[in-house]
C-alpha cells in the first residue's frame, strides 16, 4: 500500500501545484470580482449533475463489486459487471446532461437570484456541462484500474485536467479574451483527454473490459443498491465547495475569495488525506471481500493515525505561511493587496480542517469497503443539514470569514462523528489508540506555530510586497515549522514518525 500511496500522493501533489498555477492565473487575469464569481458559479449546476449519479463515489461503489469477482478468480464476471454498470451510467449521464442543458436558464434564475449577468452565466454553464460526461465515465474507467492496483494512469487525470484549464486561460489571454470562457473551454478539453480518453486506454489494459452481458447477469441492481444512499445523501465533504459558490453570491467577490483560499488549503488535503484514502481503498476492499475484518480494522487504524499526524504538520505550516503564500501566488494583475489579506485570513481558518479531512478520508472508506454506505451517508447528510444554518449564522456575525470557519467546524464535527461510528462498529480499542496520535500532532503543531510564526512576521510584516521578502519568509517559516514539528514528535517518541520513516 505504501508504493500506491506514493504514486497517488505524487500525482496529487503535481495536480495541486498545477491547480495553484491555475488559481494564480485566474487571480492575475480575472481577480476577486464579478468575473471571478461567474467562473466559479458556472460549475455549480454541472457538479450537481455529477452528484445525481454519485459521481464522486463511482470508484467507491464499483471497486467492491469488481473486487469480489476478482477475489473469487472470475475475471469474466468482473467484465460483465463493469460492462453493465458502464452502459447504464453512460446513458444516464448523457440523458441528464441534455436535460440540464435545456433547463439551464430557469435553474440559474432559481439558484442565482443575485447574479449580475444571468444570461452570461447560463452560457457559461452550458459550455462546461459536457465535461461532466467525461468526468463521470472516466471515474468508472479509473475504478477498474484501481481494482487491479494500477494507479499511474488514473494519477495523470487531474494533472491533464488542470493543464487543460491553464492552457485555455493562456490561449484566451494571448488572443485578448482572458475571461471565464477560455478557462472553461480548457476544462472541457482537459476532462475529455485526461479523465476519459487516457483512462479508456488504461482500463483496456487490465483485462476487465466491455463484453456482451447475457440477460439476467447485469450488476446494475447491485450497483444501485450501493450507490443509492450516496445519491440520496450528500455530505459536507462533497458539498463544501458548492456551498462556497451558492452562499458566496451574498457579497460580490466572496465566492472568488473563498475559492482562492479553499483551493490553496486543498493542496495538503489532496496530497495527504485524499491520497491516503484513494491508495488505501482497494486494499481495504480486498480485505473486506476476503472476510479478513481484523486486518481491515488494523489497516484502517494505522492509516488513520499516520494521516492525522501528518495533517497536523500541514495545518501548522499553512497557519504560519498563509500571508506570504497568498501574496506570492495571487497578488498580481487584478488581485490586490486588500484581496491578499482577506484570502490569507480565510486560509488560516480553513487550515484547521486538514486533520478532519484526513480522518474522514480513511474512516469513510472503511465503511465503504464493508458496504456500509448508509452509515456514512446518514452521518454526512445530517452534518450537511446542520451546516447550512451554521454557515448563515456565522456569516451574519463574522462576514465572509464566517463561511470558512463554518466549513472547518462542520468538517471537524463530521469526522468526529465518523470516529464514534467506527468505534461502535469495531470496538473502542482502535479509537483509544488513535487519540494519542491526535494529541501528539496537536502538541507538535502548536509549538511549531508558536516558534515559527513570529519569525515570519518579523520578515514579512510590511505593507509593501516584495517577492524576495515573501520567498525568504516562506523558506524560513516552512523550515522552522517542519523542524520544530519533527523535533517535538521525536521527543514525544511518536510511533507515527517511526512508521512513516520506515515506509518512506
């Protein structure tokens, strides 16, 4: 599992860095304004289409089905299962995409009553809608590869997707039209090439592929049983970005500012939390399919402890480096110094959610591997319903910063609820073993911030922006934060540190 995690982590790191490049380009060419809000808002309705088919969970629902057949040594049954699900989802996404394209105008009017240019938003929404076809179908093709423990080609999908968006923006700037349209064209082309075309080739090489499915041997029913709870219920982990787009319309530029901060926060979340979850799931699914529940629990616990420990270090680093990072990445062109201060303050609030994301990514996959979808969905849906008044309530008292704080608080509550559910499922000994990891990470991260933050403030506390000053602050702050964190972890004799060093 360590090699798989390394491949996935590396790809997510590259993808997130490209994502930062994309965000920096958006900041420079568009900025924190109505144009920036329109770009973000254009994805909301297409993403909703993805949620109708549990697109974010397609790999999670298909992998257990394929794993069962492969564990039994029946590759033909795996191919029949894949074929039936692939065809069903394909027709469904094509039909829903057409329906959404037709209904885009009334949906925009309903969802975005405050948008200043509704006709343009309708056009942008229709432009990016086809990307969902490639993203959804590509997820099924990636699930086949994950089942066979092949991670390299799926790892290229987000990289190519981000390259497409960046290329679209650069081409738009070159021809004198650096608006949202250019970036959205890049998203459609990037998803077609990276998420579908390349994955088609990768899936074909596994041996599990499209074949004729005799009547009565379809796996669509089994897929729907697993996917239905994920379609009906949506967690804050999935809808958090959509809440930014939906509620951000209250203030001009709020959607863009929140998105800039959130995307920067998603770099460590992707590299640490999501990579660990993606790499661990095929192994957890195989253990569950083979009935080795004791090993499944041990593997989940070890992955959760290590992930949360590393996530604590990432939180400390972002809190320390928020201001210089935001200025270095974003403060160019249309993005002003005032925008930098706002986005940096939002980033600090978001950073405290990283350990919760790590816990969520591992524990949710434990339940998915055991096909206990409803448990995660009920907890996640309850959290989402609670999140809405929290978002609106904190906004009324704190403004835009309240959105970021609400996201962190709700995500933390969701992760802790999953931890309780995990304890009920497997017993409380694994939970008790996880608590010291949380405490060690908290102590090490707290001391790292206390020592590193004053150094960054001393270097980077002037009103004037200097790239060299920012680089110096980032270098000194980053090295100090990690050095203190590792030093404290060593003094605490953290087993997570030894485990990670052995696996490295």
